DNA sequence: CTATGTAGTTATCAGCCGATTACAACCAAC
DNA sequence: GTTGGTTGTAATCGGCTGATAACTACATAG
């Protein structure tokens, strides 16, 4: 394969490119609002190819959702693995919290999940997202040893962070003291760091068709 | 006006009917996924009338969002008004929590807000939802006297409840012990009551056009 | 009775977008 | 070198849906 012009790519590479693009698109626009054309444009392939590779837009969304959940679970498990067996609860919360902030580096992952959370009524997506969310809950409760109360509190904080991301609260954090304060309560000590990390992330460009 | 066949209605009545229908539709499908035709069907009017009354689908969504925020703020303020001036924080949290559970009686209100939270990038909706959310935060922090930490914790729990609603976690609460436990941590003592209240809420029917 | 505004409809247009089809380019093996 | 599978594209179709236009029905004032 030539180094310069790699016009053809392995199926797996393409698949990953498309999933990454779709994560950004679905994260910002959701299943109904995101178009296969925008996904294709972001991945540098044709719209037809996106649809054919995944069968349908809905199946692509399912794949993106599963991938996002897998990322979340990997990230949490990797964080948990760094903990000593007898570490106290506050330290466990701290480590998991940092892991969550790390997840925000890719907006699309958490925002796509947020959209998936609104699709419980969908017969295809509903069962998947419920199962995966409970799986994440069990990881926090059992594997991280937080117990039911702290685990649900942890997930609640995560949802507040997602909400702040979806609303783009960072855009007003500089000018609005209340926004800064609220974001500060979400992130704890790392608030400034996290806000700086996420501010001025560009909106997806509107892409005309083909 | 005849009592039986009210074929014509005052503009305000119609407006309220349309907003109620739109709240249900947008709550389930979001701005991009909800159709003006479904809204019209739910309100018993024609699709064209819905669009003309509000100018555009987006403006209808803005109106629904503003109405939903107003409901939330009214509900919180009414709950706060029942509190004695020197009531302790736990009691304040308890009263606000009950008020939030009361809001879940109309799924559409909280679910529409959840969709609005994903629209921060939208130049029309973003500024509105950020401003309203911060307003609600200030109500919890100042008017209810919770302070920053407890107020953000309260909002976080609210977001977890919204997420549970969006995922339709109630549908599996009967059969899945973890789901019951998680929902229990959200609602506290009223979990069973709340779950019973919200289970088996029908999905919006798919409505063909006209 | 007529005029005028309000409440509503039907019909239709025009653009968007997912999906399908047919075809092209490349590669590896025999 | 031809055969067959893989990687991809261009073109197009057809349904959905927001918006618009043109029209109808009713009510109220003068």
C-alpha cells in the first residue's frame, strides 16, 4: 500500500473512521437530526457507503452507542484497576470522577449516550441502552465498591455533566458567575481545567449534500 | 357557543391544546424527530394551522420549552412557599424532591427539557435553555436556601430522574432488581409510588399523514 | 344585510434524506 | 490473465415533512 495516496483502506479502518464521525454527528444532532451524509462527509467517504456498511442509519446509531458504552466501561475499569483494594470511598469517587472528566475529551461519546437515553421507547435501542446503563451502574456499585447510594450519586453527577455539555454551559462560564459555580460543583477541583478543555469546541459545520 | 359541538375555539384554548400536544410529541421524539403533523393530530387540528400559529416548528419548540421551564419554576416556588423560614436543609431537599416527582406526572415536560439540553449549539435555543437552567439553579440555591453544593446535587438527581424516564427504566423495574434499586436511590421513599405512577405509559402512536 | 376579522381547512410545493441499484477500480490467487 | 471478492462511487428514486397559498366557515359590529 502506498504511503501517500491511500485511496483504499481496510474495512476495519474505514469502519472506525465512520464510527468516529458518526459519534460526533449523532452527539450533536441525535439519531433523528443527524444525517448519514454528514457522517459520510466527516469520514471522507460517500453517503451510500455509510448506509451499506451498517445496513441502515438506525443500525449505525446502535453501533455508535455500543462503542460509546464500551469506552465508558473500559475507562471506568481501567481507573478502578489503579485503586488499592482497601482504598476509602472518597478516594474511589475521586478516581472515578477523574475518569469521567477524561471521557469528556471526546464530546461525542457522552452526548451520543445522552441522546440514546431519550430513546427508551424505541424497540431496538431501548433494551440496549437500559441494559448498558445498568451494567455501568453495577460497575460503579460493585467493581468500584461504591454501594448503591454512592453509585447512583456518581451517575447523577455524570448526568449533570452531560447536561452541561449538551447545553454548552462552558460558552457562558467566562461571563456568568453562576454558570462557573455550577460547573465547579460538577467537576470539583478540576473545574477550571475541564472548562478550559471544553470551551470553544467548534460546532459541526453544516454540510450540503455531496 | 354551543356546549356540545365546539367546532371553533378561542385562540388561547387552541394554543394551549397545541402546546400540550407538542410537549408530548417533542418529549418523546425531540425537535428533529417530532413532526408538526403529529402535534396537529394530538391537538385535533390541521398541520398547517400548527405551523401558522407559531411561525415555524422551531418557534413551537421554543414556546414548549419556555412553558416547560415556567412549569418547573412555578412548581418549585410553590413548594418553597410551604416551607417555614427556618426549616433545616434536609427538609427543604425533601420538599423540593417531592415537587420534582410531581413534575414527572407529565412526562413531556421533563423529557422536552432533556431534549432542549442537547440543543446548546443551536443559536436560537442555546441561549434560552442556558439562561432558564441557571434560573432554576438560582431558585434552588437562593430561594430554597440550599446553597451551591446541595443545589447542584439536587439538579444532578433531577437529571438522573430525567434519564431514567427517557430510558423507560420503569419498564424493566419489575423484572430487574438493579433497575429497582437505582430508581429507588433516585426517588427515595416514594420510589414504588413513583414507579407505579409512570409505568405503562403508552408510547405515542405513529400517525400517518392527514 | 354586509363588511371585516378570526378560526380553520385542503391542496400542493419543494427540499431533504435514507435507501437502492448499477457500475468502477483495485487486488489476490490460481 | 482472468476470475472473484472487496472497496468504493455516482446517480437516482421515493417518501416524508415543513412551509405556503388559496380558500371556506363562522361570528360580530354597524
